């Protein structure tokens, strides 16, 4: 290609900064898990209660209770889990900071050895370690020795809020269907709409994560249909016994 009389080879084309999905792992995991659980658990609850021949008001009450309880449970679980991870990360950073204060030269040699194992020759590895530690000693060891970075570091509050909101958003779908669907079609409509949403959610999650869309959608569909079937069977059993 010629620009202004100068031919440019493909290797001279401006490079676009590569964008990877690692920065989205935290919110993607919490968001997808929350929405998936919201749809599946609430729809299964509604189907199970409806299969037991409960009154429409009781079905809706069960759905609302499942939404609130599920959202709070997801938020609590995510906060505790991720906060535990954050505690471990902070403890490791505190230990690394103490080691840097006690033996800075030794930590520099340790970082040099890490770069040598990764393929740099000893001279270059030493230069890299010296320059990085001069710029940010703790950050260099956190990244290259401990494997910690701002991309993957634990964020408990973010995970908890994301999980609660995504669960509630997902749970609203089967609850709205149960509200407007005729009683005789309530189970069928709830299952159909919920599975449709779960298929889209599974495919979207796979696409954003760079995985196979069809595989992701089918995986979610199969296990979700199985869960609803089991819940419906249990509800039918208890409804018959009653």
C-alpha cells in the first residue's frame, strides 16, 4: 500500500492495542452466575410450587421470597468468599513488604532468578529486576512472584453487589411470567421463557469469554431443564400426597 509516495509493508501498519478478557473475569463470573441462578432457582421454585397445585397467590409469594432470599444469599456468599481471597492477598503483600525491608538485595536476586527461569539471560534479568524494583519494588514482586495484579485482585464489595443485582434481575423474569400467565399455562410458560433466557445467557457468556457459543448455550440448557424437571417432580409428589 502507498501513502504519500511511500510504500508501507504490512509489518509497518499501526498496531491496535490487543484487548483480552482477563479484566472482565471478576464481573463476568459474578454477573453470569447471579443471573443464571436467579432465573433457574426462581423458575424451579415457581414450577415446583405450581406443580403441587398451590394457589396462584402462594406461587407468587414463593417467587418473591425466593428472589429476596436468593439475592441476599448470593451477595453474602460472594462477599465472604472474595473477602477471604482478599485477606490472603493482603497477608502475602504484607509478608513481601517485610521481606523487602529486611533484605532488599536478596529480594532483587530472587526476582532476577524468576526472570532467568522465564528465559532471560542473567545479565538482562538482573537489569530488568533492578529497574523494576527501583520503580516499584513491591508491585514488581506482587506481580511476578505472587502473581497478583489489579486485573485479578479480589474486590469483595463489587462481587457482592454484582451478584445480588444480577440474581434479582434474573429472578424477575420467571416471576413476571408467573404473574401474567394463565394458571393452566403457568408451568409451561415459565419453563419456556426461563429456558429461552438461559440459552441466551449461556451463549452470551460463552461469547464474551471467548468460548464456543453453542456449547455454552447447550450446557446451560441441559442442566437447567434437568433442575426444573426434578423440582416439578418433587412438587407433583408432594401435591399428590397432600
